[in-house]
C-alpha cells in the first residue's frame, strides 16, 4: 500500500508495501463470511492485509473512538487511478468550486460506502470485507472510471459491544428460535456508540468523535454517491431507494431520478435471486442529520439500504413467515446492493459529474444571507459547528438588515451589531439553507424523524433571513488575558452561556468556592445580571495562591473576570447578602439501565464528561433501590418508562430524600412518573377533544394513519414564556424556543414555579397536529416543585436531545447548580 501525502490532509496508512495477491475473507479469517461475527480488530486486519497485497487498495486511519478503536477507510480503484488519486480528488472539488482552478477531468465517479453505523446491525461490516475483495478480483472494469471509498465500520465500539456479547452467549450450533437468549440483547444494546448516541442522527450536529473525524475526510472528498447500510426488523425483507416522501425541496430531479435508476438495478438482481424488497416507504429524505440526507444536501445521491435482521437475528433466526434468516443471507444482500451501486455509478460517471456540478449553483435560493446576533459565546459555538462542515461565514460589525425576522415570525428590519453572516452564495449554500431555513416545507407530515431543527432557534440567536447578499469580513480571533489583582476583594464573571458553565465546573473541581447572585447589582460601576459568578477572597482564604489558580482557569476558558476592590455595591446587593449564595460542589447521580432510554442516559453522560467537564455517578436500576440517597445532592432521571419500576416504597424513599434537601431532575417521559402523585404538584393536561360518536370510528382503513396526525407533534419548535427571575432561567430573557418531541402535556404547577411554559401553542417550525396543539395551551415546559427543603425539577422537553439544542443546555446546568441552592456541602 502506498503512503499518500495530500495537500489538504495527510493519510495515516497502516502499512506501506504492496506484496502478493490478497487472500479472500474466508482464507484470511478462517471462516466464510456470515459464519461468525468478526470482531472489529479482525476487520481492520483484513483490510490492512488487502491493502498491503493489492495495488488497487489503500487503507487509512481517520480517527479513534472513545474506546480507542481505529476509525478507518479504504480507497479502491485501479492501480493507475490510485497513482493519480490526489489529482482525482482535487478535480472533484474544483468541479464544484471548493478548490480554485478548473478540473482537468470530470468523468470519474466517487462512491462512498458506509457500513455498520448502528453496532448491532452487524451484517454490513461482514459484507464490507466481501465487497473490497469482489471489486478488486472480479469488478476491475467498473473501477476504471470509479473510485470506491469503503468505511467498513462507522461505529466500532457499538459493533464490538454487540459482537462480543453475541459470541459469548450464542449456542453452538446457533439457535434459530426467537425465544433463545442469543436473540435478546441486554441494555443498552449494540446500536449506539460509547456514549450511547445514535450516530446515524449525528451527521449534521457532529457531537461525537466518530462523526467529527469522519466529516473531516468526507468533506475533503465530497463523494457523488453515498450509501448507508442498515438493518431493520427480522420480518421485513430489504429496503432500498428510491426513498419515501417527504423529500426536502432542495433535492433535485436528477438526484431523485438516479435513486430510481439505482433501485431498478438492485431490483434486477433481487428478482433474479427471488429475494423480496420494498422501496418508497418509511425512509424519507427530510431531517438533515442522517447518513442519506446529509450527503444528499451536500450534492450526493444519498441512500439508506435496510436489510432484515438487526440485533435480534444473530447468525440465524426463525422469521414469522416460516424461513430462517441467516447472517450469510444478510451479508450477501448487502454485498449485492453495494456492487449494484458501483455498477450504476460506473455506467453514469460522466453524467454524475455534470449533474453534481449543477447542484452547487445556488443562484435560485430565495435567501442569500442568514444574519445572526446574540451572546458572543453562542456565536462562537455556532462558528465551531460551521467549521466542522467547512461552511463559509463572516462578520458584520453593524448595520440594518431587512428580511424574515425569526423571533417575530414576520418580515422586518433589524439593527445588528457584531453579527454572524452565513451566505448561501457559496458551494455549500444548499446545506446552509437546510440548516438555517425558518421552516422546512413538508409534503407529508408522516416523517421518520423530527420536522424542525432551525439553527437560530437551537443556538438561541436572533436571526434574519435576507434576500440580499450581506457584505461581511473575517473576524480577528481574540483571547482574554486576566491578571492577578492582589488588592481585589473578589472577581465577578458574567453568566450567559455553556462556556460560563464549563468555567464554573472547573472552578468547583479545583476547590475554588464560588457564589452566584440571585439579584441584579452594580459593582465598581459595572452592571451585573442575575446568575453572575462571584469569587471572593474571603471564601478562598484556605486555598493557597487562589488568585493565580483562578486567573489561570479563567484564561484557559477565555472568560473575562472583573476584579473589584470592594464587596460594597454601587447599587443592589453586596457580596455578603443572603441573595448571593455559595454554589454547592454537588454530588450528582444519574440513573441508567433497564426502564431507562439509553439515548437519554447517554446524552446526560456525554454532557457531563465531554461538555461540562464535571463528575457524575451512574447508578444502575439493578441496585438503585438499595443505595443510600443521602450521599447525593442531585439525582437525574433520564427519559424512560418508570411505571413498572418506581413502586410505592421507592417513591417514598425518593420523596423523603427530596424533603431533606435533595434535588430530583426528571427529563422527558420520566416526568410522567410523578403526575398525580401526592406532594409533587403535577397533573397532566387532559384532552379537550369530544368523545367519539356512539356509532364508532368510521374513518376508512386506508386513511387512519393520515387522520392520526392530528394528535402528533413530530419534533416541532414552540415559543415559550420564561420567568427570568428564577435561578433555573438565569442567563435567559423572557422567551425561549423549545423543541417539543411529542404531545405530552402537563398543567402549570399550582404551588411550584413555572419557569418555562407555553401559553399560545402555535408551532413556529415543524409539524404539530391540531388536536395536539390544543392540549398544549397553558402547559408546562420547565418547572420546579418544592418539597420540604428540596426540589423536584420537571423538564418536560429534553434540552439535551441529541446534544444539538445548544440553547437549552444552560437550563440544565442551572437546574443542577443554581436552583434551590440552600445548603452547602463541605
């Protein structure tokens, strides 16, 4: 294998010398594909072997997972193409304007095949080994005008979790009975990655190391076709393109047409072999964070292929239709569609290049610029996301911008200062439209995922979508350099963003005592809002060199500290006021295991470890009922289904702990566990719909699904009212846009604090059925109910959902550290 040094990036090959002919997977592994589940290390070893024994394959490492497994990809083509691979790659980028200059060749297709994004949909990684061998030994003709990039396993941690478990428990020979233990994965299953995120919903948000690493390479290749290999239930045969409605409006007729051509080619092979399949159902192309939609919005033909099987199937399982579905069958079907995709690409290579180039012409886009302003930290967080996608942006110091005003939901004029400008007059302009558009057009509300994700709402920024090309400049990066002031009575830091929260977490971990203000005040002539952090000399007398330690941490987090010579306020409260409270170095526990959504638990786990940088203790449901809760200050219940778990004795134990000063945070469906329970001040909103007519439901069979959408909310954004005087809302103003994932609705608290709530339930983006919206009138989003000395905090909407709703995260931090902070743990 040749070591390739690219202009824009450096490949990290495993080995570098080509030798003799490569072995087949069976010869190398010692078993036929489908007879065993291969461990990730075996897959890496096989691709390394092929690359070192074939001039048609180069193999590279693009990252490492949280559990230290390599993330890899192979480039497969003719020997001649591999010798010129950098020229081919650059020609593709020049063709679409991502590199300067004219392309010297426009007739080579680039096909990217992604395998095993869900760890327990494990047949595709087996197929990837057969795929590379088949291409270089039998399909060389296709490779003359095609480059095939193979990522054999997007999710190595999840795959090995599944494969190691299955290899450990399976019977020999394998047991095909659906009741056999080998067909029942334990919690959390192999589907997610280390932090239990669904990587197939992370493409746009890139919160996970696997995604961010992959995007760095993907965006330097910009393939023409991308296939994401999956598995579905054991009784569904095989799904392939064309996709289902709704299609996002930016998808071109050519993209739809080539999907159909590819699907028909697959159908030819499936029909010849007597294999069943279906198309144009279930899997739509709307939400931008999938392995089919993200590439599509980047100009590719993005497709999902779904094979029957999933984690239940193992090496073989009895289906409900009376046949045994084997791993051999599943891998063979994926091999067939993969080869068929490359075949169509090869036959249409020149046309694919021509149409790919057309996609990047963005003259017809209505909005030419998206202009955003708000807290500098939120602007910075958004710019970091744009950098991951290599989307261009700039800054506008000041000016008046006309267009659609997001906050007001109407056209208007806005005076902006220090604003971020994201133009659509750039090669990736269509992706900009998708991510920033106020409201995606919906041809069908029955979608596979959420229907709203608009970045201005997600990041809590005021935005204008303008039909004008707004001029902008590149900003100069600045860093904060605080210095020690030995005469200072203390230092004050503002509280507006998650970056402020990570600063606080670092201070607490380093045993620096911190206070926060529950009232506005003026000190040393500077105004400070509620939530401002105050670090005093008097609180930190026992800490050696506290000033130097504090300054170092503040500079590391790029936080501005305001040194003050006195704790006496010009206006408002002094440092010793009862309304300036010490922040507890809270001991936080989070529940995991059976009854808990693994995704929700993973979001919390990832947030504490990778974003906030603060320790959290995970407690399994297997032994939670036996632990002493008094060792924790905060207990978090992730989204889950607690009806069969929180029995009378457990609820009494939790209630007693709260009354003695504990803080319970319930997220999503966990809130339901406390509805109508004595002392918890929570009741569901009952539906106002009339009882069905006594004649029964006369809706026709084929219209039931369509009629049911009246009760649905499919990931929709709603404007909420906020009580900014409550500590859980510090850092916010009086409105907040929430992402509502479902139609669950609770009454406003009668005795507690309604911190965020919906008064007029009108969705600002995304689909919400009429009946579902009615039930949201005067409904709770975030609230606090006091019980004795402690609190129960209800987060009906999950602010950590997929970790992309950036503007909700400070609510969560406030709930942990600032809300009802009446005791200090030494």
